[in-house]
C-alpha cells in the first residue's frame, strides 16, 4: 500500500525534500499532530461530561447537608469537608487507583467466591482474571474509555464537593419568608423546595459556579498526570527536540507548543465568560435579589 494514502498532502511523501511553508504544512498535518489535535476534543469531552455530573454530585451533597435527617446531614457535610480539605493533586493521584481497585474487588466478590488467596498481597492488588477491569482481552479502546471514565468520575467527585458548598450557600441565601409564604398557601415542604427555593437559588449560586467552572477548566491538565494523552502530553511530546532520525527534525520547540496551549485556554476562558455573563443576565431578568434591591434603593 502506498505511503501517500496516510498523508494529507501528496507532496509530503518525502519530508527531506521539503522547505519553507511546504515543510510547515506537512509537519503540522503529520500523523502525530492529527492525533494531538484530537486530544483537544478529549479536554472538551472531559468538561462536557464532568460539569453536569459535578453539578449532580453538588446538588445531592447540598440537599443532604440541609436534610432534617441527622445521618444524611452528616454525610452531606462530611463529603464537602473531606474532599475540600484534601489537596486536589493528592486526591486525584489516590482516588483513581482506589476507585479502580474498589470496582475490581466488588467484581471479585461476585465472580470468584471460591478464591482462597488474599486480594492484598504486599504492594500488589490481585483479583481473579474474571474480575479485572477491563478484561485483558478487551480491545484497546475499551481500556482507554475505562481509564477516562475513572478520571471523569474522580473530577466529578472533587468538583462536586465544591459545587455542594456553593449550592448549599445559595439555598440558604433565598429569603426564608418566601418559603414560609409558599407553605402558608398550602404547599408542602417538598413543593416549596422544588417550586420556590430551587428556581430562585440559581441566581445566588451562579457566581460561585462560574468560578468553579473556570477552576475546572484550569484543572484539565491534571489528565496528563493521570496517564491520559491530553494536550499537555502532546505539547511535551511534539515540542521536544527531534534529531535527524525523525522525518521532521527540529530543535526544542516546547515553549511554542505551550504558548499554543496558553492561547487555547485563554480563548476557552473568554468564551466561558461571555456565556456565563449572558446566563446571569437571563436568570436575573425579572428577579430581585437582596443586592439588586439595595442598589435600586440607592
């Protein structure tokens, strides 16, 4: 099969003959660069999945923290306190391994009840072959999806704790007389919660959630530390100096690749600011908060 089948431009077949813009065009469209461009999609996919899942964890944690049932209230407050109190990098490096081993241990108990050897053998964690996640004969993409899913779940648990703290404060910021008025009109506590408190809390929560989104965006390079070939991995891989044994030899260009990442994150942050500002104006339309009322009185 001809090598040109895998090339974007036919004139890229022999890189040693290229110069100027032709060399740059072929260099930026070679196989490794095309894979690197897909890694930007990995970051965006992480954000697209983690944001709503984190919000779900946060809502559950905030709701539990204000529960009248003491054990549930302790669970909600304990979740936010413990996760927020542990440095992110420590939590990420530990929790991914802990989740993986927890899932495999549960499968081990279900699929291999007759196993007699200890699961924990010194520094090794040994389960039966049927309990491994993913299975050893699974395709490579299954291994990659499983690892990425563990990373997403870890991100969601961490940022869910911060979201829980934000939402808990927003729920408390809704004026209590509004809840009491709803109950006086015959609403149950559950109805007042869903029909009065929840719709109004978002305007109080959005500033904190906006900051949390920005922090989440800045935290995506942690994927590199978790073994995912993300944009930071490819910036280091492609930017390092390449000798004459490579098709496209060049000196160390790491700084230029990381400058490209800087531009990407600045652009993503700017787009996020615009979207969040519009969302804030939309949620504020027709609503009066304590702050806006004070401003109007002045």
